[in-house]
């Protein structure tokens, strides 16, 4: 089983990542800050040496970058069984991507 998790390094995202990992899932972690993601990967329990953990630097405010990261994730995993989208913003005004 494979899960794609966005913004995995913070509180809720980190807890969700650890739970998927503990349950034996392979995880793809998409974050804006690659250094935090690398640190998080090193902190995951070593008791699952065969678990798959892939890191992706992702800026979801950029539509083209989002498409590229999505394609990279799809190419790495045979299927995505769960998506935990922890990345986003709530605003009352329209927000355009860099391509708008």
C-alpha cells in the first residue's frame, strides 16, 4: 500500500506520516522545504527497513510544478492507495497560480 502525503513535516502531517509508516505503508512526502523532509525521513523508525519513503520538493502554488511532482510520484509507485492533502489555504478571495 502506498500513500502520498503533502506538507508532511509539520504537526498533523508528521503524525499522519508516522502512522502510515508504522502501518507498513510506502509513503511519498511532498514538501516545500527539502531539508525538513530529509530530517523527517531520518527520524522515521528504523524498525521498518524495507519501507519505501520517497521525498519530493513541491510548491503547490505553482500549477506546472504540481503537475511535474504528481507525474514523478506516479512514476515511482505502482499505485497510490491514499492521498493525505495537508497542503492548502483557505481564503475568501481568488488566488491565482504563477501561471494565471
